[in-house]
């Protein structure tokens, strides 16, 4: 009998959900996915409709196809990994929509104020919001990188509400004591800090000693 290729749920490698929502800073989400895959982790990726356009505008990378299957192919080919699985934001029947599907946590990088609000208020209107809602109800790790400037009181209240629920609010704010040479250094620092929040090893920046 032909042996089946292992699926994401059958093997023992850590499994993370990564959502890229429609805020500026899509490069952080793309870089985060690259790092998780480099560590051989499984990634369930959800990209919102606006995020596809922002990824295109900001990075020049085209991940969106005319169908879900085509987007999945483009994503798999871009990241050159079998450990990534793309889910449409409209697919509320995706595995990550259920608490019975085990994951090790979820990142929303970058997190728009709309998605932040949807998560803070349990709106669960698309797969990103639903998956985050599930992570919260199951008491698993949720890390958000909210991006907006300046924040209004609604944004801040949503962040505070989530923080009090144990969510890590990790805005993509770079530091400069590393003396970054280019945009890649800045992106790696921010993504490294996001991975730190999840307790994931990396060598994206040199630590302060
Ligand atoms: C080029 C571009 C940049 C944007 N940047 C941000 C941003 O940094 N933060 C934010 O909250 N919304 C931003 N928006 C607006 C969101 O994309 C919009 O509110 C959208 O409805 C978010 O939906 P989503 O969270 O489902 O992706 C941006 C929109 C565009 C087109």
C-alpha cells in the first residue's frame, strides 16, 4: 500500500497559525512565515483580501490567485515548503476554525485595527477572527502585531482588553540600538522580537549583552 505523505496534524512538529491582515507592514508577516518554516514548523496561513493587495504593493510579491487553489499553489511555491497550508479567510470550515484542531498558537502579523476590533469583540466574521476566537477560548497563545499610527482610544481599549485576556500585544516597533544597516535588519529585529514573545528560538538579531 502506498504510504501517505504526513499531513500537518499527523506529525509532531509545532503547528502555528499565521494570519496576515490588511495593515501596512506585510513584510513582517512574510518574514515570520519564512522563519517558522525554516525551523520546520507547520504553518497554517490565512491572508485577508486587503492583505493580499498590501503584500503586492509593499513587497512586490504576488500571492493571490484567481481561485483559492491557485493562491495556495502560489503561496506554496513562494515559500518552497510542504509545511505550509493556506486557508481562505472565507473558509470558516478550515481546521483552524475548530478548537479540536490542535495548534501551538497564533500570530496576526501585521494586525489591522479592524481585525484587532473583531478579535477583541469576538466577532468571528472571517477565518482570522474565528481562529483567534478559538485560540482565546482554548487558552492558547495569541500574539498580535497591531499597526496604526497614531492609535485612537478605541484601538488602545481593544489592545488593553486583549492584553488583560493574556494576548501578547507586540506592535512592530523597531529599536535602533542594533544599528540596523538596512530595512532587512529592521524587519528581522521586529520579527525576532515577535518570535521571542512566543518563546521560539531564532538568530535574527544579536542580543544586547
Ligand atoms: C495600503 C493600505 C494600507 C493600510 N494600512 C493600514 C494600517 O497600517 N493599519 C490599519 O489598521 N489599517 C490599514 N489599512 C486599512 C485596512 O486594510 C482596512 O481597514 C481593512 O478593512 C482591514 O481588513 P482586514 O483586517 O480584514 O485585512 C490599510 C489599507 C491599505 C489599502
